[in-house]
C-alpha cells in the first residue's frame, strides 16, 4: 500500500476538540486519515508527545495510526513555544522511519509548524509535499491586529507556500489570502472544504433534545469552540445583554475550554457579571463528541461570532443537525453559509448587528423553519469520504507530474 506521512506537530488528532489548541484541524486530520486508509493508503500521523499516559503508537483505524514523538517535555506546551523543539521532533521522526524501515511516498502537513518540518523532510526524502495551514498568520493579523502573530510565523508560512508542491485551502477566501498576502502561485492551490460526519451529526426532535438537557421551554443560543479572543465571545455576551429584555427565557450555552491558561475564561465570566448576564450563560466545558449533536439540536440558533475562520467545522456540524447558524461574514464562513438560505451572515462585527439579526430570526418562525430545512442539504456533499477523495485527487496529480517511476505503484500511483 502507498504510505503517507501526515505531519501534525502541535496537537494530536486524537485530542478532544475545544480543549487547549485542539479544534477543527484535529478532526480534519483524524477523519481524512481514516478515509485515506479506506481508499488504499497507509497513513502515519506524526505528532508531538504531550501526555505520558498515552502509548507512543495508537492505531485508530485499520490503515491509520498516530505516532507520538518526543519534542521537548512530554506534557502540554502552547503552540507558541513549540518551534524550538522542532529539530528534536525531526530527529525522532527520522529515527522512527529508519527503525521501522519505512518508505513514504508523500508528505502532508497541517499548520505552519508542521509545514516547516515537512519542508525539510521533502528535501531529504525527495518526495512531494502537500501543505494545509487551517489558519494563516497574515490573515489573522488582518482580521484582528491586536493579536499580532509573530514575524517568524508569517515568514515561514511564506516559505512553505513557495516551496510546497501543492497547497490545500479550505475556502476561496483562504486561497485569495494565500495569493494576495503571500504571493502564492494560484495553480498550486486546490480549494477543498473541511468535512462533516453526516452520520453522527443529524437532525433530531428539538424539544426532545432540550428536555434531555433540562432546558425545555428555553430559547437556546449555542457557542462551540476554544475560548479565546479570536472567537468573539465577548461580543456574544454583549449581544445577549441587548436581547434579554425581549427574550426573558433566552439562554447561552458555551461549550469549550480556554485555548491557553492565561485567564481568558476568568475574564469572560467577570465580563458576563459586569453585563449582568451571568445567570443566562452556562459554561459547560468540554462535551464528549458523541454527545455534541444533542446540544446542536437543542439550540434554536448556533452563533459563530469569530473575527476569523478559515472554514468553521462548528458551523458545518450545526448545519448537518438542521440548526440555523448566525455567523460573522468572514473567511470561510462566507463559502459555507449562504445568507438567508441555510443561515444568516452578519457583515458588521458589532453586538448591535448580531442582536438585530438574532432578534429577527427568533421572532420569525417561518424563516427559522426555512433555514432549518435547508441546513442539512447544504452540507450533504461534504461528508468526510467525499473530502478524502478530493485530497486523493491532489495526491494523484502530484504523482502524475513526477517522472520518478517508483511512485507508480499500488494500482493507484
């Protein structure tokens, strides 16, 4: 079988989304790797070892496994501190490859730290490199300048974009950013959206879902994701404050943990008290993925008030459950959400704009019903199996472009 090395340095794909640095990228790597395995590939996912209680090698599907490599202390380390440990990561990856006598036909990296690793291995192994970033420093800086990404990150992203054999963007907005901010060659970029588990995330009776959470009779706004300034939770609290006089039964559920241990959650709770909405907000922390569909279905509206999203797996999961989405008109959300068709886009990142949009939707049963009916249909084409097949097309095109005969194997390459 064709063996692919997937590099996902800073966060293990088996980690629970919403915890520390874990998010949509983790789900993407895990699910696409599984589907690649079902399509004739053998996938080794290399990530930094951050938990000594987890085995070094975890087989998570018949033809897909995670290999944890020592790179710095075996404990959680924020991604901003990982670059210094990448040389150790590369040495241990090469040692593992040699000890196992493995031969990789392609490298697929996720995020800039992984792209730096894969770029060096590409030169040494003479194999193609497919790079995906999930977020780009230059685009984050443009969306929220006060959270300045490092010059080092943006510079390395530019080098990866120039040297990689193929680039995967999760939306046309991300492709445009690669071209305008990084000078990317458009011919190297393939737009492939993230996927959604259509079997797990599906509609259920809304009142039954509310009852199971003890929320029967309440109007529910739902936020799912890491708790960090980029996600716009403070704006959502201000929105809630402006809506509570109209909707006394309105509740906001916040699912996720703070992205770093810097007091952001404490700050937000203090801000909720200041706005006098703390009684209407429930912080649930991390929710098991199998339980997430109940929350999506219990919600009247899933709100995504982010300053920047390259795609938004949360919005896709909500749509798959038939839950209307109100989202910022930014990044990949503009491709996923078709305004007044499967959700509502808010062009101004202000509490006034969000409260006006949410108020209309809560008061208009016909509009809410229309969005709910069209929501799932809008994501039917982006199940993980379909997304993996698009990734395989990128792999095949790289194989076809190379003259090296040893890439032609497995009946596929």
